[in-house]
């Protein structure tokens, strides 16, 4: 890992420790969980395990959901594993391994 020193303080790049992410899908669906790309009968998909449905939130915006998933204004609902066609994914936000749990 490359590190730099500025004014005597050592800095290093931050890397995600695993594969947990918030996955925003077309049609308004948002899921979170441990992700992996898989080949399925319908083509490439993202499999989401230890899955949560990001059902709704109020007042804090999407950035607030990412920063504070346990906030009382965020409604996360556990769900069965989900497979989302890769073509349906709008974007993915990497998060910590314990996000939302």
C-alpha cells in the first residue's frame, strides 16, 4: 500500500474491506447487502446476500441513509437473498461490512 507523509503524519488510501454495498436499481428499488457478480440463466446478475430492502427514509436524504442507516428515520427491512440483473443496476455505493445490521 502506498503511503505519504505530510507534516509528519502518515496517510494511506482507504479501501473497502469487503463487498457490502447499497445497490440502487431501476424502478426505484434499493437493496443493501453482500454483493457478488454471478452468471444466471438471464445473463450477468448481482447476487445480494445478508440482504436488506431500503424501504424508505424521511428528512435525511440518500446521503443521510448511507451515513446513518440505523437512524430512526430510515426503514430497513431484512429480506431473502436477491439477484438483480446487472443491466438493471443504476449505481452501487460500497459500505462497511456491518452497514445496516
